[in-house]
């Protein structure tokens, strides 16, 4: 009896295989599905009455999302238990490849009827069919996005896609994890036919009925040639592979293993018959999944991310409280961005600022951002509807009826307190109030709201429209209703939340600042700025620490430092990095915003370059450190601050820490995040390295006592988290 796949034969002898994996919102490949598909293939091959088959989905959510990553993780643990090694793992990995190969050689024509999302292993299943019919609904996407979570297509995708559309096109999509819309998929011959929404099964059946002998894939026909050519003596093939290798190396700095494994699988496999090619693919896939990197990336970028978005940190027993009418205080870039994403989610927004010109400017920002997306999922009609939901206002009385407040005014406690009290006078203290601050303690700000249990931090990242993360900060008195309201709002606007406890700088700003400050400190020490910047990028950060300081504004960082000094008094410990930032502000080099910071930004939009004056203001030391030493400092300064946040209780779970690091400040994604990195390196090794760095460079590298205890007991952050959950 099958549990995931129904098998129905019509009067024409065409079998309809309908996938409906129980307990899943989207079909995924599970052990049960593999067993059911294997049984179905056996029937197709052996029963003469069956003339062909159509594979479709029984779920409205789409065709199939691919491999169940929880199952894949369990498979990896089982295969590696007791030192079974790569041989045992290869056997596990090859099961799916072997199954799809049996499907395409079953001797009967098989068509895929794809309605809705079709990703990863789901598309690989469709590629193993002899004909692919895709819904013409423009919202439908199909693709092979595995590279984005540290994997590559391991169910035959790396071999079938290049044979269908050519090596260059296939690599472009697989290496970037890009997806296709229906018209593009048809144009590139990823699919064979488009059908009206809801008619894909009918079209697929019609093809099977009309093509009873079409049960051989093109690559199994003698004389088959890969579109665009292949082989070691084909100049185009060699040039494509060389260019792809160079580009992959530049983008990944060779930190991520999957892209290079994919290139090897394509290079070798495309020159072999399919039966051998899929074994080559599984060989490289085995190497990738056997490395902790893939597991770390899968856990953070997929499993933890999905759990957070589904409400893993939402308080139990609190009724759902979606926002209907938002009071957005402050129409600057942050406030306007929040208003924009809220309006796109169908929420009515009152956008408040000091005068009508400022409020209107905020709405104009939203309009400009929406206009950029016309033709890319945005229509003029949808844009007009979104803008209608944003009302610029100047009087707090206009906020009556709002059920949630977000404040994004000037980063000054007095300014925030003044508007907070004014709004409470209109809405009352029972409305949930969220402060979008990046550094100011929420407990202190909550003092301006008469019911601090209804006050919460909701920290967005700039630009709001593009940044996926929202950091929810709990003050000492923040209540469950406020947490639930904030998380429900984040779910409405389709962002990824983390939940942290109150602290100056919270988690993301505090830890991100260490990357910037360590780079600036090295500049003060006379380390070549080009070496600092290159090692930041080689570490896997989006840009070097000096460049990112320019992006967020040297002046803003300096103001935050001054505010922190004022708040902490004698407890604040000044650093050479503070002096560098103060000097840059004093000489008018504020960052990208005024065209000059650590870099020069040409007025004509030309390529930025490090400011030559750095060498005179901060002369290079005669002896420079090794690149490895610079990279180590940039990495471990972040790791130790993240560990301190966990030890101090700012972070409650390593999942929040890893998500916040990668999606908040761009921490090297290939590590899975700082806590995954520490677990993988080993707490003992991390502590030894930190002790050495502390002796060489100062107490900012000193590990917290909790990390020392973990090193002594060989504990891990995720091991501790699992034990606490149990």
C-alpha cells in the first residue's frame, strides 16, 4: 500500500501517479516516497496494459520542493555512524539517482504535469521524464537552487540539464541557484510545453497518448550531441568550463565546496554515457554532503530559517494578532522601507513625520522602490493598490485606530521618548509599540510607555526591501502578547525573525561592529588597508570592514560610539578604532554618503578605490602580518563576541545566533553561522586560538567562561540546544 503516491489507470491505459506526501505542506522526497515511486516504476515496466504515465501533484502548493532535508541530515548521521565512511554514504546518495534512471528507462513514455512550484529534486524528477508540461501561470517557478544551501543537484540534475539546454546555460542557472518562470523555461527548453493553469495533466495525458513510442531520452539515442558541444577537444566547452571555474572561485573565494564539486561533476559526467555520468555526480555529491559545511548550511539556511518563519519562537497560547493598520513613526529611509513592505503585505499604513514634505518624501521612496520592480513581479495596478495603502500624515491624532506602532525616528533617547508619549496619548497603552532601534536598550526606551510589557524592539536592516532579517528584542518587562504581535507582523511581511534579549547593540549590531572595529584597529596599527579588505572578502564577508564602514556611514558609527561613551561613562574602554573614526569624521570623510570615506567614490559613478591619503594618515608598518593572521583576527573577533552574547543570555538559541549573523550582517554563509563554526572547529581549538590572540592583541579576544567550560567538556552549542529541547 502506498502512502505518498496514488496510481490510477484511465481507459486509455495511461497511469496517473499523483504525489501527495502526508503531513507536508509541500511535497518532498522522503524514504516513503522513494519506496512508493520504486513500486510504481516496477508496475509501469511490467504491466503491458499500461501504455504510459503522467506524474502530477495532489497538493495545491505545487509539484515538489525536493529532498526532505531533515531526512537527508538523518541519512548522513546514520551513514557516518561508526566510521562507515564514504562508501556507505555513496550507496545512500545513489538511491535517488538510480531510481530516476530506472524511471526514464522503464520502456513507457512518462510525462510530468507541473502545476506550481517545482524545485530541486522535484525538477530532477521532472527532468527524468520524457516530456514536461508546465502551467503557464506567471507566478510559477521551477529551478535547481541547491547551491544556495551548500549542495548541488544530486538527483541527475547536473547531467540532464546540460544535455537539454547546453552546458553554459545549465551552469549559469545551477551555479547561481536561479529559477525560471514558465515562458523562460519553455524558451530555454527546460520544459516542452505550457498549459493553462489547471490543465497540465490533460495536456500531459494527451502527449502520452499521441506518443506511445517516445520512451527514450535524447541522450540515450546513438549519435546524441550536447547542445553547444562538449568534449575535451571542443574549444567552446573548454572555454565555458574555464570561465565558470574562474567565476566560481572569484565569487566563493574557494570557501564553498559545492560549486567546484558541481563543475567537476559536469566536466567529467558530460563526456560519459548517462549510466556512468550519474555515478560521477553521486561521487561528488557524496563528498559535498559528507563535509560538515553542507550540514551546517542546510541547517541554518533552510531548516532553521523555515522554523523561524513558521513561528518557532512565538509564545504558545497567544491568539494570532495580524496587523491591520500600522502607525509608522518616521518617514526616513527606514520608516519608508517598513511602510513599503507592510503595504505590499496588504496592511494599511499611516506614515507620520514632522511635516507634510517629509511624510510625502517617505511615500515617494516607496513609489520609487516599487517602480523598479515593474515587470519583475510588480504590475502598475498592484503598485497603485500598494501606494493607496500608505497615507502620509503629520498629526498623531490621525493614528487613531492603528493596532500596531513601529517607531523609526532619530536615534536619540529623548527624541524617541517624546514621540512615544505623544502616541500613547492617542492610542492608549494597550496597543503594542515597537521601536526600530539598532543599539539603544529597549528596557530604557520602554520607560516612555506606561505599560512596558507592551513595548518591544523590532530592528530592521537597511535597505528594508532587500534585507530578509528582523531582530526582535525583548526588554526586561516585554510580555508574550508583544512578542506574538511582532512575530505575526514579521510573518505578514515575509521576513525572517530572530528573538534576542536586551543589551546595548543587542546581538547583530554589537557583533557586526566587531568586524568593522577590528579592521579599523588594524588600519591604526599600520596594516595595509588593501590587505585588510582582501582578507575580509576572502573570509567570506560581502565586503571588507573598511568598505562596510563606508556603506553604513563612518559618521553614524562615530555617533553611536559617542552615545555609548556617554551612557557607560568610565566603564567605556576607548580603542584606537574610535580614534580613527573620529579623525575621519573630523576631516569630512564620512563614507559613501558624501562620496569620500576610507574609499573615494567618483562622482561619475566610476569604480571606488581606497583613499590614497590613508597611507599618509596611517603609514604602513615596515613588517606586515601574513594574510592568514589578518583573516584569523577578523573571524575570531566576531566569534568571541557572538560567544559572549550567548554566555550573557542575549541569545537564547544558537539557531537565532547563526540566522542573525548570516542574514543580518553577512557573516560567512559557508560556515552556517558563528555557532556552527565554533562547533565545527571545536570549542577547545577556538579557546586556544582566542587565548593566543588575547595575549598578542588584547583582552577583546578573551573567551567567556562558558566557552572555556564547553572546551573542557567537549560540548557544542547545538548539542546543548538539543539537550535543553529534550
